[in-house]
């Protein structure tokens, strides 16, 4: 019997759905709580076929993925893919290199260069994001020079080393919604609109979801973005603009609790199926 390890730092609704889907398919799941695990290569007993990375903690997740990959265990998603997707600047660079439509962006390390970057991006407003972060936290829509100076000072004095790198992005007017598209391997399985009165449309910030039809254009840009960062289990955040779709971010530890019902697609089941297919095609 195939056995999957589920690497986690807490069991959320998503992890419960994955476990339930695996059980329905006769697949055994071994939850591994990274908070309670010693990653010792001399003592850790690998008794599973593939590890599925679902850690909320980036630090714990990355170390665990690196550990199991070093032992020859296949992990989804891979450390290479996770490293790209968790860093917004690296993600943007990969998308740009592959010709994927994406908002204009820049990275600066001091206020003087941040001001220059704003000018190159087309002027205010701009969005400042932490290069490493999730759930729409610590995002700032900066409308003028006073706000830019204030945000920079707070990050410079109070922020972690990563916060001192200013990732700036052009502000995209999205009329109260964006799209989250789910890509499993190279298959775009479904998408939702995320709608909010706030300019940040993360469901973690209260956005509502409804089914988004998969047009040919949406499928094509989603596949192109998935190829740009590396095939795996991905959720893409996409803007609708007058120039067409633009991929904003790529998420490698996707949340989907609010997307299965409106789309009618079992994302958790698709994740389990991909794990099994990955094992078979790569002959682990």
C-alpha cells in the first residue's frame, strides 16, 4: 500500500480534506508534526513513499523538505520550487524571464533608490510587500512620498533583515476582485474569483469566493506561469487588467478550503492523485 507523509506545523481544514481524500482512495497518510520531530538522518525511520509539504511555517517546512530530499525521499513541492514561490522577488524574476505577463516590480535597499524605483514603475500609488510573507500581511498601498518615507522608516528600524529589502510593485486597479487559479502539474483544474471591498483580496482577509470559468486565455497564462516556476501543486493569484491577465504571485502551499464548494472540484483529491502519478511516472 502506498503511504504518504503529510508534513505539517498545524492541521488545518486543507490537511483534513487531503487526509480524507487519501483514505477514500485506500492511501495511508502519516501526519508528521514538524514541531515534534527530530530531523536526525541517523535515527529517522522513513516508512513512507512520498512526503507532501503542508507546513504553515516556512522555516520548518524548508528544513523538512531539504532533510527528506537529502535522504532520497520525493517531496511535493520540491525545495527548489518552494524557494522560488516563497520569495516574491524570485517569483517575479522567474515569471518575467519566461515571458509571463506580471505587474511591473523592483527591489530597493534604501529610501533614495526606492524613490527612483517608484518613478520607474510609473509613480504613485505603488504597493510595498515583504519579499517573504503570506496571507496579505504587511502589505502597504503607498499613495505619496510621505507614506513611502514612513513605511521605509518603520521597516528600517523595526523590521527583520528581510523587511529591509523593499519589494515594490505597480498598483493594479482590479475593481474589487482577483482570480486564484489552481494548477496541478500542468492541468488547470479550477479557479475562483476572490472579491472584497478592501484592495487586498486574500480570503485570509475576508474575501469571498465564487467560481471563475476557465477561459482559454486563463488556462494558457496559468500553464505558462506554472512552467516558469516549476511543475507541482500550485495556486496562482492573477489580476484582470485592460491588457489581459497578469500573474501576481504563485503559492506553493495552497489554501483551498473556500474554493472546493464554489467550483465543485475536489482540489484535495486532485492533490492526492498527482502524488500517486508523480510516484508512478518517476518510478520511486
